C-alpha cells in the first residue's frame, strides 16, 4: 500500500488534478499558479517572516562558471538564506543537476566560489569535502538507493557512517523518518529497493536524505515522472520538512506548479545564465518574454 | 598532416592520463586498506563472492586441464618410452603456467565482469554520487574490499586449481597408461624439487606459482573497478565497461605472465 492520501483527502486532490488537466493557456496557468500560492498562504507568509529574521546565506553561489566540453554554467550567482527554499528551474540540459553537484562539491567550478555557511568549499581537499557534505542531505533524481541493501539499511546508512547511535536508536530513527515520508515502516523496512514503486523509492530517498537531520537538503527533480497525486504528496512532504524542521533547501524541478507552491525564491536558468532570481509572485507577474514562454510551456 | 599529428598527440595524452588514473586507483585502493574506517563485512562478502563463488568453475577447468595435459603428454612420451615422466610434465605446466593463467582468465571472466557491471550500474544510477554525498569514499567502500579480496583469493584459487589439475593428470595416468599413483606423485614431487628451494624449504616453483596469481588478482580487480567507476551513458555504458574489463584484464594477464616468467626464470636459474 502506498499511502498517498495526505491531508485534504483524495477528493480534493482529484479535483485539483482535474483542474490541472483543464488549464491550457498561459493566462490560465498564471491564474492557477496565483491560486496555488494563495492556497498555501499561511506557509508563504510564515516563510517571509523567517526570511526577514534570517542572517547569512546558508548556500551561496558566487559568479560560478563551469564547462565540460563546452560551457554549461556561466557567472551563476544566487543564494539561499536560512529556512528558505530556492527552486531552480530551466529547460532540460541547462545544468540544473550540475548546480547541485557543485553545491555538494562533487564538481569543482572553473571560476567563482561556492559557499556553505559562509565557508568557501571550492578549495577543500577530498576528505574535508566529505565532512562538509555531512551537513547536507541529497535526494537524487532516480532516488539512487543502494540496491544491494534493504530499505532499512539504506536509511540507516548515514547514521551508521556518521553517528554513534546504537542499534535500537538507529531503528527508532529509521522508523521515524519512514513514517515522516508516509511509509509504513514495518512493511517496507525489509524490502529491497527493486521491489518498490517509483513513488516509494523517491520517498525512501527522501527518508535517507533526512536521516541525519541535515541543515540543508538538495532535491534533484523530486517529482519528475510521478503521477499528479504522488507529486502532490511529495511536494507537501518537502514543504513539511521546511516548516517543521526549518531546513534550507535547493530544489531542482521540472514541475513549475509544485515549484511555485514550495519556493521562497525561484532561479530560472537559460543559456548558461540565471536569467531570473526572485519570488514566485515576481516571476508570475513578470513581463519578460522568455519567462512568460517558460511558464506557458507547462 | 598536422591534423594527424595533433590527433596522435591527443590520443597519446589520453593514454598516459588513463594509465596514470589506473595506477592512482590501485594506489588509493591499497592505501585505504590501512586507514579508518574499515569496511570489514564488505571484505568478507567480496572474499566469499570471488573465492567461494569461483570455486566450481576453477575445479572444473583445473581438472580437465590436468587430464588433457596428461593425455597429450602420454601420447608424446610413449614414443620415447618415457611415460614415467607424465607427472613431471603435468605438475610443471600446472604450477608454473596453467594454474595461475587459467584461474586468472576464469576469474577475469566471471568476477571481473561482475565487478565492472555492478560498479558501472551504481555509477549510472548515481549510487556512487550518493555514497560521496553520504560522506563515504567510494574507493574505500567499494574498490578496496574488492582489490584486497582478489589479492587474497586468487592465489588460493590457483593452489586449488593446481591441485585438482595434478589429480586430473593422475586419473588419466593410471587409467590410460597404467602408471601407479604412488609413482605419479613421486615424479610430481621430483619435478617440484628440481626447481630448487628458497630458504631451504619453499620450492621455487611455488613462489612462481603464487606470485603470478597475486599480480593477476590485482590486475583483474583494479581493471574492473577502473572501468566500472568510469562508466558513462546508461545501461549501454555498463555493457561496454564489462566487455572492456574482460578483454583488457585477459590480455594484461597473458602479457604480464610472459614477462613475469622471464624474470623468474632469470632469478631462479642463476
Ligand atoms: N560529467 C559530465 N561530463 C560531461 N558533460 C556533462 C557531465 N555532466 C553533465 N554534462 C553536460 O552538462 C549539461 C548539463 O547537464 P545537467 O545534468 O546539469 O542538466 P540538467 O539541467 O540537470 O538536465 P535535466 O533537466 O535533463 O536533468 C548537459 O549538456 C550535459 O551533457
Ligand atoms: Mg538533471
């Protein structure tokens, strides 16, 4: 059983999904986005308060450039303050996943700096980088669960690597995290990743990403390839994390609708550059040709 | 013309870089064996997969190789009336050459391809990135246990291979030639003793027969991990990684076997 029924109940969700199907033109999309934002109003204002209180940026990209065979990112700058959720959107192949890998320091920029908690991580040694990564949780696009391990061992992995918790404490933590992502711990704990559905894998991926209670969480397309209901569930999960644990997040997403629901700020990538960085409201109200096309495309 | 030269230059640079990467990987794998944290259970698991898992195939190939060696040499030796020497021929060939090389090739095919496929699919499904992200060094967690396990298990497999090969020779020698088993084993021992001893008790043939699989174990595991971790391009890439591993490891085993033999012959025959 995948417990996809979250607050609101299946009825509301089905209605939303129907709405989604009916929306076709650009104005309607923008209207729908405004409605969605309004629906989440308490959360948004809550975040706004937190943003005003927030001090230093937790994650900052400062004029970052990176080329593989050809340039991928040029002069990328944006920052996520404490408790904020920055959603990175853009067409396929524009380097969104690459940005997450830069933040994790799985890649090193050719130019510019990446700062985590004000510390420049660009010149860290491999071992030092492993330490910095312990502050972060990452949810991979395909979940990237270790397929030789059970769900339990997957979620327990960061705990075994980095904490001194004993077996009982580890089990308690794993259960807590699985329940947090709406999974039935008793049922899934001993399953292998290959036995899970796509939505369940994603949720186990999130549970593993947050097992260590990281201060920042990175999501690579957490909702891509999922049905609207599961997409809704996962979007709500990410918002719940932000609300309840106050984590700072960077989310890469194709799904502009859920992006707008959870974003404090949106960064739009186009032709190697960040062409827009601001609040969802600012984006929805923008008259820029490309932004309007981009929003209309969804 | 300049274009051709440029291309050649790029290619050579690529080769040099690849070789450098290969040895860096080998060095890191060994270096991490002595640094915390230790992934002991991974080592045991790999020793089981490589050693126990390859036992059947090694028993089978060793036995038949010993039999065919005895059969062929009995035909040749009969013409000189020297069938007494079957044991010497079988043991010399098995211990010095066929044992190590056959075990190496079999393990390259069976284990090398498996390691490359596993690490390759972990790479393309971002599990390697996930390890890094969760603060684990993938070389330490994945490569070190596999390299250590291969270094330990290949000599063991080779000894078993040698032994069943010589037993296979024994079966043929007594069944076809009518050579008494005790005589067969006496000639086997004579052959080993004829190779001379190091430190008075260790037969030189054994040193040769163990040094080779040790090196082959390193070649197989490092090659497999090297190609596995460099996999790109989805499932197709995984297929390429396994093929490259088996081809490269097999060729390296045969080439390096020649040079090791030459060195050892020079060392032990002063
Ligand atoms: N390791 C690499 N080596 C060479 N090129 C790479 C590598 N990783 C990414 N690229 C290239 O960089 C560009 C950006 O890739 P990236 O995966 O960041 O895109 P993306 O925005 O996440 O796309 P998608 O939305 O399809 O996931 C692509 O053109 C890709 O081919
Ligand atoms: Mg991507």
